[in-house]
């Protein structure tokens, strides 16, 4: 038996599982949109599993913060400005996983 979940129910589920600190309010909206788009494109329904989503996705302030937070190997030149560093981190992440960008940060799928 499947049930369609609205954006509000999606956010509420994280609160109900006491996982509302795993993602920001904006991040949960972006994750919801990503999962809906993925369902449409693949034709495969996503199961609403808060714990699994928390284990498989993580939110970060920026691509560079994500790379640094998780210790991914990224070669950055000393003379690069902040924008060049962010672009390199974004490219690295996009080559290795799904990157969900939204106003206020990013969410990546663990790899």
C-alpha cells in the first residue's frame, strides 16, 4: 500500500522522528523536490523512510564546506580565489554524486 506525501507531511515526518535538525527547512524542501523529480524521471516510487534519507543524504553550507567536512580528496591551488575553490568543489561532487543546490546550501547523496 502506497501513500502520496505532501511537502508539509514530508517535513513533519522528520520532526516526528526527531530528525528535524538533519536538514534545514529549505533543505527539506529541496530534498522533497529532488525526490519527486527522480520519481517522475525514473518511474520508480520512493519510499518515505526518514532514517534512510538521513543516512543517505547530508546538508552543507557550500560545496567547499562539504568537501572539507567529509574529508574528500580535492586538490585546490593556493592562488585560487573563493569562487574558484567553490567551483572546483562543485565539479568534484557532481562527478561523484548527486548534488542538490538550493538557496542556503547544498545536499549531497552519500558516496
